[in-house]
């Protein structure tokens, strides 16, 4: 009779998975930070065979997800719940968080990958001393935040220039800056300080073409 046929409790099956998990080396390199790590593909290749051998099934479910953008990158945090089903049908339930960043649409997938790696490494005691990867490369958050602030400053500068052009156009028509502000408020129902760049440009054109 095999170990699966014995239909052992889930905690026993998990301990056998821990016992029989082969060593997984650091065979991948993070191209951004230049460190070696155990990839999710290598872990799954070893993990899958051992789970099947002992009749253990893992069902994932997303519990929560938060996202934010910094510069050109998206950053996602997910809380995942995992139900571990043993060969006898009894279960264990646990939750893990994962974080991931990506300049495209893979931030959520990277966060889910990180959560699952934490599950494999901690619950099944896979020896590991490297930084958990979200994927092969990672964005530089500090750099992204600097770039984001630079983009905001560029937009603020464009706004200031648009407002200055509006004032200059009014002055070319013998209006004082205060009169230009009053004209804009009558036209748009708000102070120019609350206007968008497009609104300021449109107002400048209208004032410039006025008879």
C-alpha cells in the first residue's frame, strides 16, 4: 500500500512533502540588482512532483489587492488564501501576502508569485536565503518616485507658463493682471489658479482673438 493509498491526515502529508522536497539551487539571476535567486519555475518543477507523490492539492484564492503607481511602475500588494487538501480530504488554510512591481501589466502576477513562493518556502521549509523575486527583474522604486516627481514638476512648469501667457495676452490689450483674473473668473466661474493647462490655453486664445 502506497503512502497516498493510506489516506493520511493532511498534516502528515505536508510533513512528507517537506521530507521529500529536493534541493532547489539559485539558478537564476536578477538582471536589475545582479543577485542569484531560486526562480518560481524551478521551485514549481520540484514542488509539483512531491505534491503529486503525496496526494496534496493547493487551492489559491485572492482575498485582497491594493495598487499604487509610482512614476512608470505599478506596485501591487495581494493577500492570498491557500487551502491545502490532504489525501484524506481534510484541509489546512493559511494566508500570505505578496508584493510585486512592474512597468507593464504584470504587477499583480508578480505579487501572487511572491505570495506563493513564501508559502512554499516557509510552510514547506524549503531552505532559502536569497531575496524573494517578483520576477526576473525588479523596478527601482526610488528612481520611479523621482521620475514621477520630475513629471509633476514639468506639468507644473507648463501650467505656470500657460498662466503667464494668458496674463501677457491680457497686458497686450492694456489689461492689468487683476483685470485678466477677473475676466477669467467671469468667463469660467473660477479663479485661474484652479484652471487646467488646457483651460488656460483656451482662455488665452479667446482673449487674444477678442475684438
